[in-house]
C-alpha cells in the first residue's frame, strides 16, 4: 500500500508558476482581515510556525514577509489531474482522497513482481518532472502508509516493512492517527493513553465510549493491522459548496445572490460528474457561529442549477429573517439514485414568492421550460469554465459578492474533479 502526498501542494504550484517566489515563504489562504484561514504554505513559511488551517491573522503575525495569494483553483486541478494520471498509469488501484493525496495498492502479484519501493521511487521521479514533489509512505495498510508519508517531508520515502508495524507505531502520539480528533485526544489523554501503542492496549469500553461502534476498528488501526482496501470508485453521496464571507451578509438581496452563485457552482460539479440529485439542502452560519440547515426533495433528479436555485432561495427563507447576519452559506445536492419518477414541469411554486420575485421567477421559468435553450446556456458556460477557470464567465448575480469571500481555498477533492 502506498500513500502519495503532494508536498505543500498549493504553495508548490504557486512557486512553480512564479519562479521569483521559489525559496521564499508563500502562503495560500484567505485575507488576514476577513476571517481568512491558511489553506497551505510553503516549507519556508512553515519555518516561521505557519501551518494549514491557521487563522490568517496569526500567520501574518508569525511571518510578516510572506507572499500571500488566494490561489488559482483551476491550476491546482490541472496539476492534480496530471499527477493522478501518473498514479493510474502505474496501477488501476488508486483511491484519490483529496486534491493532494491518494492511496495506491501496488501489492506484488504473480504477474507483476516489482517491489513497491521501486514503484514509489519511480512515481517520485515522474511527479518531480512536472515541477512539484511528493512524499510517499509504504506499508501493509492504509493507516500505516498514511502515517509513514508524514514522517520525512518534503520528498520523503518512508517504508514500514511487514512485521514492523507495531514497533513503528508504538511511541507515536495518538493524534498522529487519522480519525483521532481534538476531542478524542483529550479523552484519551485524560485516561493516560498517550501513544498509539497504549491505544492498542486500551480497554475496549473506553474506545467504544470515544469512537462508538468504530472502537475496535480504531484499535486495529493503532496497531497497524487494519485491512481496509483501496476503494477505486468511491460512491459520491453529495455534491456541495460552502463559502465563508469576509463581511457578514445582512440583506435578503445579498444572501439570495450569494446562494445563486453557490448553486451555480454545485450545478457545474453535478454536470461534470454526470450526476442528478433529488434532494437540495441549504446551510447557513450566523455571526454568533450557530448553524442551521434546511432541505427538501424535488419531484425528479436534476443537475440544473437554473431550475433548483429558486428552491434554494425558498429554503433560505426558512433560515433567515431581517436583522440576522450571515457569515457562511452552503448548498448541497444529494440522493442520486434514479427511480423513474416523472419529471415535473417546474421545480418551484411561484405562488410562494413575493411580488418582486414572482416577476423574475416568471422570466426564469420561461427559460426553465425551454429545455434546448437552458441546456445550451449551461453547456456553453460549463465549457468556458472548464477550459479557462471558474472566473471566466459569470452570471450577473455572481458578481455581487465576488469580492466578499475570505479567499480561503478548500482541499476537498470534489472541488477539483
């Protein structure tokens, strides 16, 4: 099993594309004065203590001379796709788990006897030829390979040979293991469980209390004996997008325009994946950090954001009232199974809208009813976005909040496929 982890990926691509930035601290993330966070940073910035997910304001204080960029998402997707093609050229057994990580099963067989370490070395050379680097962990399980990939960065190659897993993991802190979050770590430490070796020997009742039904699975992972396989084609359960705003949204017009923008991005992702969903959900986080959500089912599956945006707006009305300040908005589409349900003529009821919206809704519905016009418009905008990036062409509503995001970028793999 290999875990290929691209080193400081976003920052490495920026340094690749901006030669003058090489050897200098580079931070990809949101604005320090607008609730931004660090998406990733170069190793030069890490020397100052900057880390991923750190508040941008703290990162700026730690490294005031850093070069900042919001990032170029289309470019990251392009480079990631090229690297994933390299991995799939080596083996069909690839599971991409994020924009910059993938598991590979390169277990030798009677037909292919090549040693996994040789495969890992060749991958590192091929990735380096593209202008970025990767670190690779080699082990008998996903958890061991994942931990090994972090031991020697950048461009490290850490091999945990069969039979040495327990010794490799024994003294590592419990937080090293994926799935052990801050809360779980606190509980484990309070019971004197500080290392993975101790976690492997912990009382079963304690592990069930912390991890529920996954208690024994987490024990196996701590001992390096889990046997989860590479899932080559993970079933997509939802397609979503969230945006945090630099300045809270306070008016209905701003909130609805922002949701239309998010819905448009979700629609593009659905069409790119060839998926149609029948459940639409809206998430809203307020200035006091509380979060609420609402969802509803459509009469038929769709990938058409022009059609489901009015549904998104109606759900938002359930979550917002004048005087409420909104910091984050999200839209998700789920339930992709096709069950042959009849397609309704429209996905929204204009009677539920106000007078001003009813007029614009009538115009939208005229477009919605014209299948050929609607699909032609979506196909044209999708093609331009795919070739030149998300900012190439925008509907009018997408301009309203274009300068009001934190600038932080996501590492969610679905954002880049």
